[in-house]
C-alpha cells in the first residue's frame, strides 16, 4: 500500500499558540487537499515554538498548549498529523509528539534523550521518556522519535525492535556552519546500521539568536538520502512510500559553507524584524567593511525600501570613507542621511572641559564620539520604529574593541558571531551575486577612525592571527599553552586571551546576535563577569 507523507518544514512563532494552531491546520489542509498526503509531520514542539525557554515553567502556558492539542485534533480530519507539544502528566512535563487522526490521539511519544549542552537546556524543563512508541497507520508500523533521540546510539534500533518499519523524527535542530553535513552523516550512519528508513523533519526560521535551517530529508534503509528539502526555505513536501520502501524523489542541493552562513544571517535579520513587529531596520554606515556587510544583509533580508542608513562623520573620518558609504547605499538602493557628529562632540567636550583639564587625551575622548553616534541612531530608531542594527563582528566583541553605549548601541547584532576574516569572505560572496561593497572597502586596513591615522592593528594582532587564536580559546576551550604549542606567538596569545577575559562585562550588555559558529556569545558561552580566573 502507498503511503504519502508530508514534511512540514515550517516557521512558527514561539509563544503564539493560537497562531501556531492556525498555521498547523492550514498546512494540514493544504497537504491533504493539494498534495494528497495521508499524514503530515511537523517539527519539534510545534504548538509552542522552539525553544520556548521559561515559558515552559508557566502553568497557564502549558495548559493552553495541551488544550490546543485537543482543539487541533477536532479541527482537522482526513489526514493524520504528527505534532510536537509539551505534555503535562501530573507534575511532570515531557517533550512529546502526538499523532492526531480523525479527532483522536492515535499515539503519543515522550522524548527520551534530552540535550543539555551548548544552546540546549531541556533538562531544566522536561522529564525524559523511557519507552519507544510504534503505531500502525495504513498498514505500516511507524515509530516516533524527537531530535536528540536519533543522535543517541540505540534509540533507532529500539524502535525497530519494537516493530517499527518506518521512523518519523521531528526536530528543531539549529544551524551552525557545517551542521547540515554532520547531521546527515550521523543519522545516515545510524539508519544504515538499523536498516530502517527515516523521515527527518526540521524547523525553519529565526528565533532570537538561533537559526533553524530546515533541510529536512528522507533516508532509505540502506542509509542513502533519497529526498532533501531546501535549506532556509519554508515549504511542505510530500514523499511516497510503498510499504516501508521510499520512492526516490528530488534532493535539493546544499549551499557551500560561506553561502549557507550568509543565508543564515539574512534569515536571522528577516525573522527578528518581522516577528518583533519592527517597521524595518536602520544602521550607521561608516564606509568600513562591517557596516557594509550588515547593510547588504539587511537589504537582502528586508528589501531596500525597509532599510535606512546614516552616515555620521567626525573630524577623523576620511573622505574615502564617506565616498564608499554613499556608494554602498546607492548600489543597494537604500535611502541615507548624513549627520556630522562634530556639534555633539564639541558640546560634550565643552561640558567636560573643566573637569578634564590637565589630563591627557585617551580612549575617553574617542568613546565620546562613538556615544554621540549611538544617541543619534537610537533616536532615529525610536522615532521611526525601526530596529537599530549594530555592526560589530565577533573578533571585536571577543576582545572588547567596541564602545559601550556607542557603536554597541542597538537592538540586534547580526554579525556578532562572525569573525573578522569571515566578514571578508562574506563580503566577497555577496559581491559575487551583485555589486554591493566597493573593492576599496574590502582591501583597505580596518579602522574605527576615532583618532588621527588610527587602524585596528595599532591595538590588536592582525586579524588573520587573532581570529584563529580566538577560535581556539573561545570555541574549543584550548589553554594558552595549547595555543602557543600550535605555533602562535606567546605575546599574541597573551594579549588576545587577556582581552577576552577582561571584557565579559561588555559582551553581557551587547545586543543578541545570530549564531552561526559552533559557540556564540550568549546561550553557548556563559562566563561570569566577576571572576578571578585568567586564561593566561
């Protein structure tokens, strides 16, 4: 007998249970009426969105989710639905998947492997299930799993031993660079060992710092991928099985590493603006490469008509910086303003002149310039209802090469998890699509332009040296001795690590970012501000 399974690679809004129910019902009706599907499979914790974080600690929220499940079962008939939800049982809460069919709950599975590492803290909220779940549908015995289950050895095999001929797994697997290849390799290996076909449905969309890349897929019993949905795109696809044998379908190609990172950043900006109700985005455009990249990302995410750029030159801003910023705005069709900051800087320095008398100019005066820019940009953001995007990269955030309440001002930091050398690669990639960033911006030495002749390398090791040191220390937790043993100069390692350790307080006050590396600042890396630990 033929079984048509719809993979609902969908984008839900965390916390909006009523809207999520509507979206589920509409998707199910479409799959039933337009695609001829027998069963539709939605991502993990579909009803609440993922991750719902401490909303899961609220009784009213859990009650609403459980009530919505029964309403959904009554609302949609003629197609079975696999829906993720937080299941309450007495004083216990489970991360569960229900099979709804003809107004009833046909089966219910409780997630057995609860991840508690990196961005995951499911053991804070849920109790682990203990048993596999297999149900019969249209003559096929189908097993259910949820996300982490299929990464843990033994759970797929348990389903087969329980009688499953086909496995459905619902997921909210977040993106980081290279994750899709790791995901597919791990699951294909497990499936090949167990000799049972698997349908993997993944969430799509941005949720605060997390990006869910979709790329849902189907693996046959031999461990070969026979279908793959597109990355970073909301879609409903149907795959067909004869018994437990899948009929080969199309496999969407995967992006390469840099292009997937770019698409993740675009999706992150788009969903953060859309889901939080902003009218668009605004940013300071300096003529440097970081703001140029953020401008291109914002335009690709929102459209040029919803993005505004502001040039904020000071006495130290070079003419070519202004020229390049204007070229960037014009190339992307963005409306821009030019607001010199010198009057504001003079006002502040004049107010402080008596108190500063007899002192030497230092970073204080530089920071006043950055903070004048921050005040102007935040005023425009407030007045227009547009999200202010900060433009600092991961290298700068790591070592504190940024000004609190200055260039760190804003509501969202799209490239805070993008190391400086990756900024250059992303800029080159974007220019391969269409002209957006002048070549001079890419090749000139980076500078904050807060003092005469200033360049970043005056204060930091070259970025091609700094970035690999930071990756080893921040993302891989290597010690100073290990990094030095890998061939880096002791003075460069000591300088970088000292700056990282001293600047946790800045990072804690920075806006949320889009996570694209294996370890971003935020949920991934939780270091104390007040600490006697020093890595060097």
